[in-house]
C-alpha cells in the first residue's frame, strides 16, 4: 500500500509538471516582456515552482501565466506536504 501511494504521488507530480510546463509555454510565448519562450524554460520554471524554490529568473508576465503559477505553487506545497 505504501508503494502504491508513493507511485501515485510521483505520477501526480509528473503530470502536474507536464501540464504546468505546456500551459505556461502557451500562456507566455510571444507575450511582451516574457522570458518563458522555450519548452526548456517552461520545464525549468515548472520544476523550480513546484518544488517551491522559485529562483526568480523566469517569472510569468501574463494574467493567465500568473494563475497557472499560483496553482502550480499550491500543488507543489500539497504534494510535498503529503510526504
């Protein structure tokens, strides 16, 4: 039972990372002043945000991007709190 809960948590985190990365790229790509304009940048942003590190090197500038960021932060806190 413990192993299946761990696997579920890891898969959930991976799914959130994928969703957040793609969503952020779509929301920010082409926006004036946006620094998240490649898939690599979006994945890096998602990893640093979900782990609550948030270096500040890549930040969303659109309202949709900021909303995605808020949900990603809450998801990260929830996932790591579950451990």
